[in-house]
């Protein structure tokens, strides 16, 4: 200090003022920066720290609308830190409602494979399970296989299949520019129902999905048939029909890490984790309460500075399993993937994947779901290109997927999906033909 | 003239009518609950750049196309027209695809005047069919395309519809150049049977709609097939022994022996049984049809006085195509899809050297059997140095075609225009056409393509294609970039390159061995703008 005084006295006044100003600015910056660094910290470690430091009791108050001014006091504790950059913005409106209870179908678990007939093998793969219920209704936190069990519950969750799902997808840049808009329809049926298959003789099939593009015209008529098997070790089967080729083409199913159709997700990101269990290591990180767009009133309005995230949507504080997934493959783009799975419904709420190169956020997805029993009293929006009778969904007592946002933090870019989903039941005969290779030999044109 | 313009305007107006409703036209246009319309307007410009790109270019095409596609769902949930039950018929739709094309290069180039407008315009309902779904049966009736086989852009099993190669050879999407035929296509979805899964039996019947491949020979049309040799000269003479006859003083009688387009005796039919066995997808195919490229029988060729008189007959013999295909997705070690297609075709017409030892009928015509084996590999491949977000789709094919009952006197399609030589001396101003295109018993070609997409939303889509014939060393490259500018506008820039390493052998594949010849070379730069809805 003495040196500084002497030193400064030897200089003219303007330089002294300059030094003082620099000091003040530096001090202010030092005070301000930690908060900003934390806010912008999208590293794997930051998310781990956030998971490990839940608030004591300071949860959101049901019935209240939260805005940016509530960020520090309430919201930061309930929105995973790696998402703050996108979900907190000027003008934001989060309606938090009472945490609901959503019973599974009445017959859920009553037709499922007897517990003694299935198990997790040494790679964490569920063997012998044929559906009809939740394989592990109770998960003990100290179970070394708790992570895998939470994921298996998610993969066999009620409501995951049997729907007709027109969709709209918007691909947006960081400045909000709409780069591409697509429409497609996904139709999906669960074959494995525990004690029976939807189509007798197809007991090895878990589910089948037919996915067809409607627009833009350069993709219209392209359709994809995917067969998933009860045996998790058996790779999916897939065929792609391209109208320009006028024939189906067998596609490789084991490549799951490339971005699809310019969208900001990879196949393995489906519902947080859509890959193969044996290709990953799992660690159960416990339970964590957070905000999730569960039982939303409608397909949420999309907002934020980039038009990437739900705004004016309905959120609930939900308890989630937190599962850390580490890909075993050296050439996998992710170092870590953390999936938040709703403890009661087994639907994925959030997923964060981190870049192997720097452990910074690579991709995230966040899901919007709606309980079927609200489809008559509070029906969701109709797709712009097809009208459906949503009353058909009532009575199933399952959640339906109303959409998701997928953000690639590295590009940066986002894909926002709205699903106009309705339950659909197929007869055995119709399912057999609809999801067949025969149905792939011709198409829209 | 006014009436013609009015007709064009009416057709274009109908095709473009959905665009008159811009609020609806951002995707498939729905008219009520049961009708959907989609389509595009496209302008394609081709600059033929010859041997020296950008130095000797000439605009050869300015093809403007409007296409409208529609689907009418007139039967749903076993109820037709929302009024009466149809019992076991659960669904039915009517589909049409109409195309109007006008090549405005004909208006710009005086040298095309001699073509009398051939190839200038096209107004067609290309496809129109009704689909009935009556599980486990389905039936498609009407004018349609049917594609069999595992190959891309080669003719082995994909021979049901002939090709229109008049306006740009085979370089356009085959969906756009196949000639749709009136036919019935029925499929019985069998499902699981014994050790087979996903099985179905498909039967097609083409009652009387026979058409040949279409090829233009009208110079200067850019894709006219002219043969090799002197390109600036046409054959004006014929050499009979040491006698040079004037072709302009000739009499050629052509007997059209090809099958008539509509004749019930011309029925063509085939079947396919397809299924999956132990994760191997396979099909067994048979097609009873006609050769789509006619052969020529020479009934007589002689000098009568000073007139060279020939009587020839074009003929499209019956063919039998037996085929087998398979594919297998190997997910663990190679992460590749392996494809196989093999055919034996009997009855293909082939030219045989007139008067040669093997010309047993003495008419320069024979029919032969041919086998094809194609092995292909598809693989989504990571090349992080070139694209860190998305894979490259790499597809390769290796073709081996063999003439089974081969004669060394078989001749191909390439006639060579040469100066006439009599008694060892060139006769000035006289040119003859000879066929020295000896067919090889075994023919090979290898193809490679790679595509990916770039940009934050994957809107830039490059494609690289390479084809190579190891016997003739003829090669072809296509380098393409497609840009999805918006949901409506798509731009595409392509460069086609034809070249050969060495030699002068002709390849049957239309690669650089022919299209890369000096004077013929037709390297092309192509720019296409499409407005789609």
C-alpha cells in the first residue's frame, strides 16, 4: 500500500484516477463474476453439484406463477443448473401446480411376467421380462443395480406405446430463426403385454412403430418401420421407404449416435435414454425433486429469447430418480449422460448429455406429458393437419407424450417437438398387417 | 398458337392451383378431410461443359416442371364415402401424379428448331391408381411403378417399368424417368410361416400395356444416342465388299415387330415371395415380360442397281427373369447392411455380326441369356474430421453381368462413323457406320456414393458419386450440393464428370468410356431450383 501511495504520488493526477477506476471496476467484476460463472456453468460437475445440494424445504408454492424475479429464491433449486441458461429469461412465466398423483391402469401389473421369471443379468440387462407391468416397482437407493432398474422401469413404463401421434417439429437457431419445419406421424403398438402378445405368435416382439413424414415435400412419404424385441440383446429391425426409390431399404439399427434429419437429438437420446443397457455403465445418484412439465394443460407455448423452451406452461415439483449413464465405447460422443426419471410415472423429465471432449453440456432434452384422464376435461390442441377424437384416450390412465425440447448447446441449436397424441388400439389382424414389411413396399407415392 | 398457349396455361393453372392458397400451401394441402395435395414447381438448367469446363459450355436444357400429386381417402374404417359399409375392405385411396414440363431451351436455341419440338413439352397424368386394403390382402390397380430388387440405378430386377432416357439419359431420379404402366398389383400378407417371418406374396399383372425404353437419336438433342467415332459427320455411305453405295440413295424398310402397346396378348406378369429368415431378408422373383430394348433382324441388305436396299425388323422378344435378393444387417462387427441381388434373364435380344459364323439365322439377330450378380454394402460411417455431428451414408455396389451363352460375334450398341476406305484409300466426303463394339462376356461396374448433411439444421446436403468400369476404365463422378433454403425452396447444384483412364473399349454402362470421348464428352453443370408444397 505504501509503495502504491508513493508510486501514485509520483504520477500526474489523471493516471491516478485511471488506476482508481480500474481498481473499482476490477473489484466490481470480481464480485459480480462468480454469480455469472455459476449461472453459465454448464459442466458435468456443476450439474453433479446441483444434484447433491437440494434445498432444505424451500420448494415452490402450488398455484403460484413464477417469473425471473423468483429465480434465486425458488427456481434455481428446482431447475437443473445446466438448463438455467435457457429456462430463465425476461418475461418468463412458470405456473407451478400441486404435485399430482397419477395412478397406473387398473390392470397394470396383474398380467405381467411373474417376478421369479425375470432378472437383471451381470450386464444389467433385463432378461425374461415380457411387460404388463413395472419390472421394479420399488427401488432401493442402496441397490447396486438401482440405476439400471430405474431405466428399465422407464423403458417399460405404462403408456409408452399404443398411440397415434401426429407431430410438428421446429428447428431453431439461437437467434430464434426457424430453419426447418417438419410434420410426421408416428403410430406405435405394444406387442408384449406380459401374459400375451398383441398378435399371437409374435411373442418375441416388444413393440412396433411406423413413422411417416408428411412435410416438407422433399421428405413427404418417407416412412420408417422399427421393430423392438423383448430380448434386449437382439438389435432392432428397421426399414426405410423413400418415395424416390419406391422400395424399402434395410437400415442399420446399431448406429445411434448421429444426429437425425438435421434435428438436435441422436437416436440414443430418445426419452432420455434409448440405447442399449449393456453398452453403458450405470450409477444411481439418488432422488431429487425438480420442476417438470407433467400433466400440462396443452402443448406448451414455446418462448425464451431463442424460442426454445416451454413458457406459460404448467409445472409440478416431482421427485425423480437420477441416473448417471456412462457410455463404454471410446468413440461415443458423450462422457456422461444424466437422466431424471419420475419416480411415480417412470417417464423421463430431463436428460443432460456431456461432451466427451470437455465435459460441458452437449445436448439436453426436456419432456412435456399429459395424463390421459384429463383429455376430456382439458383437451390438448389438435394437430393442424388432422383432427382426432381425444375422448378415446380417456380411461387408459396413462401419460401421453405432448412433446419435448432438444437443445444442442454446442451448435447452438434446438429442436422443439409438439406431439398431438391420442391412444390407438389395434386389432391383432390389423396390427399384423399395418406393421409389416408388406406395408413398406409401397407408400404415399 | 394462341390455343396452344391457352392449353398450357390451363394445365399449369390446374397444377399450380394449390399455390393460390398460400395460407394452406406450406405443407401438404388438405382439401376437406379426405383429399390431400402436394407437389412442386422446378426449373432445371444444364450447361454442357465438354472437355474444358466454362470455356466451351453450352446451355442444353432449361426444363421447367410442375408436378401435382394427390390422394383421395374415399374409404376409411370399412366405410366408403362416409356413407356405406364395405365389409372386409377396410381402406381405399385414389392417388394420382401429374406432370407438366416445358423445356424453354427450345425457344432459345435456333439449333433445336430442326427437332420440331420433339422433347420440348410433356403433359401427363403419369400415375393414377386405386389402393384397396382388405387384410390380409391389398390391391393396387392402375397406372403405377413397381420396383423390385436391392440395386440402385441398375437394371436387374428393376425391369418392370421401362425407362424414358430421352431428356437426360439415366441421370435423373428413376422415379421421374420410369414409364408407369397400367397394371394390377396384389399382395397377400402371409406373416409368419414356418421359419420365415414378415412374408408376403406379391403378384403383378400387366394386361396389355407394353412399352419399350425410350431413347432419342435426334441430333442435336443433347442426350441423343449417336454412337462413337466422328461426331460432326453422319454416315452417308455403306460399304458392300469394295463397292461404296450412297446411303442417300437407299431404301430402308422397317417392319415394326415390337409388340403393340395395347394388346391383350401382350400380358406380362410376375410374382415375388419375400420374407425374413434368421434376420436375413430375402425375396424370390419371377417376371415374364418383353425385352424393353428392341433387337433388329436384318432380313435383307443388298445393292439393287445403284440403290442400297435393306429390310429390317425391330423385335422385342419375350423374356423370363428369375431373381433372388437378400440383405442382412450386421450390427456388431461391421455395422453394415449387406445387399445381394442376382438374376438370370433369358431371351434378351442381341446383335450378332451379320454373316458371321455364329449368325446361324443369317439376320444378325440372336437372343441370349444373361446373369447379374450385385453385391452392395450400406454403412452409416463416422468421419469426424469431416463431420462431427452426423454420419456419412456410404453405399457401394459391385456389379457383375455375364452373357451365359456367349458368342464372340455379339455386338453392342455403339456404331462408329468412320471415313470410307476403298482399296486402301480414303474416299473424300464419304463416311460409313460400322459396329466394332464387341461385347465382353463378363462386364463389371463398381459404384460408390457418400452423402451427409451440414449446417446447424442439416440444410446443406452434399452428395458424391463415383462409378467405374474396370474393363473399359470408364468412370463417372457426380458432385452435388443441395441447399434447403426454406420449407418451400430447395436449390441444387451438380457437376457431372465423365472420364476414362485409358484405352478405347466401350463400356455398356454409359460412363466415361463413351460419354467422356473427345467430341462426345458431356460433362455437365446443373442448377435446379425447386418450389415445393
